[in-house]
C-alpha cells in the first residue's frame, strides 16, 4: 500500500515521453478556403504616419528617423569635478546623471551639444 495516496508507487508510474515544443506564429496562416470565405489578415505593423491636426507634425517617430540631441548644462570637466562631491549634495547627483547621459549618447551615436553650442 502506498504511503501517499496521491502519488503512485514506482511500478504504477506511466513512462516518461519526450515532448516536442512547437513554435506558434503570431499571425495565423490564411488558407485559400478562409480567403474564399472573406477572411483577410489584419496588418500588425503601423505603416502610416499619423500627424497632429493643429500643427501637422508627426505624433510618433520610429527610432530610425528620430534624431536625438542632448545639450549639456556645463562643460564635461566641470561635471567631472561636481560628480566627486559629497553624496548628500544634489549637485553631485546631477553631475553624475549628466555624465551617464553623455556616455549613453556616445554609445548610441546621439548628437551632443556643449553649453556653448558647439558640437562635441
């Protein structure tokens, strides 16, 4: 007799079978019989450019068409000096934030402008 009635003993267990994982596509295939019935696939990617009614500017930009420009509030050497201040000083955290943004900008190839307006 089994000590645990919910678990079968070794001799009663079913054999382990290998399971096959199938990838399910996001959009199901449309067969000719479905097309004859009037079923058409709905596009999932937005291709139209949506513009604002008042200004006519695009409401959304894709990353490939979007140009990012950041303007640094101080010189990089001054930011480095500020970042080495007291941890309780908010200026230290502001400088550390801007140094992190500059590193991120160089990594992603964004345009960086110094306070004087010259491109860096």
